[in-house]
C-alpha cells in the first residue's frame, strides 16, 4: 500500500477499537486515522496499543470541536476546549500529522458572527496545537451538516481557517463540483495538511452516498493531479461511508479503495 494512503476509522465506523484493530490488520495499511470520540470514550492506551502492535503511523484524528451552535459566552466554551486539549495531547503522543474538525454551527448568528465566535473559542487550542507540532484543520463538509459546521465549500473553508489561524482538510467528495476548483486548491495549498478521498456514483441520493474510489464519477485522477501539481506533500485519507460501503463490507471496501488510491498515486508519480 502506498505510504501516503491512510485508512480512517470512519471507514470502519460502528465497532469498538478492539474490533477495528482486527479490520485494520486485514487491510494492512501503513497509516491509520482515529475518531477522537473513541479516544475520549475508550481511552488513549487502547489506541496506543493498536499502534504498537500494528506498527502503524497516525495520519490524522477526526474531531468534532462542538456539535451545537456556539454562543458568545466564554463559559460555554470550557468543555469543547478541554476535550480539544486532551485530543491534542494524544495526537502528540501518537505522532499524528494533524487533527481535522467540524466547527460547531451558527445557530441564529450570521456566518461572519459565528466565524468570529469559533475563532475566539478555539484560540487556546490553536496555541496548544502549535506548541505540540500538530496542525489543527477544518474540513469542508456537506450542507446537511449545517447544524454542526460552518464551512461547506472550499473557499469558505479557507476563509474560516485563515481567520482562526489554522489549516484546511480538503474532502474531495465535498468540493469536486465547485467552479474554479483548481485555482481554489492552489490558494489552499499553503495551509492544506490533509486530503480525504472517496467517490460518488451519479444518481445516489441516500446520504452519505460515498463509493469506493474508482467506482463512481468523481474525476479523482484529475483532482489528485491538480493537488500534486500544486505541491501537496501530505496524505490521502480514506473516508468511506454509506449504503454502498455497508453492502460490500467495510473492511473489504476500504482494502479495495486503498489499492485503487495506491495505484493512482503511483501512476501520478506521488
């Protein structure tokens, strides 16, 4: 498997870490990614044990900084800040390359107001993450997540990241239809530390309608080529969810996706 391809726990979502470990062993990636809610629930030692036994590197951690809408009340930011601090400490211990997040929603605020609140709420975590050497990122997420996230196209993701002093995660499935995508990728590149890969089949409407890379209609070769041409040097994290993945079997789908992306990256000279 290509060293820049990682298998996110979201591909295997549902079982505890002990069962995910068996699936990762079957897929045999060089790098894996964790969901922070499992780390917070099951404990850091369980995850570190998986890394030690499997010899994996950690690409990233998926973290929901806040699920609801942020309000301009600093006392309400205490729990999200404390959870992020714990995740940063684990990321440093695990030598993770990044932490990518959803932000929390806008509630009744304008986008600009909510962005200012998020930037203020996350500021201590930004400083802690920089000291730990672990980049904090925000991803581009579909609008179905508007209640828990602010950035739904790559341009807004970059704008918010620049306001908060953090980086971006480009989820190809969320940005591939955007106008001027190549130019926006080039704009994002100085602060892009992660790319997520999956596919989409025309006609699928049962969300999350993700497919194994190569099975659908996203021009992955073209977009990955743009990313590499723009100077992207980091990993391609697999994020596979939805009916097609469940029907095939999570581990089987992830293994097939990893093989496809490995060949694609090799052919592109990555």
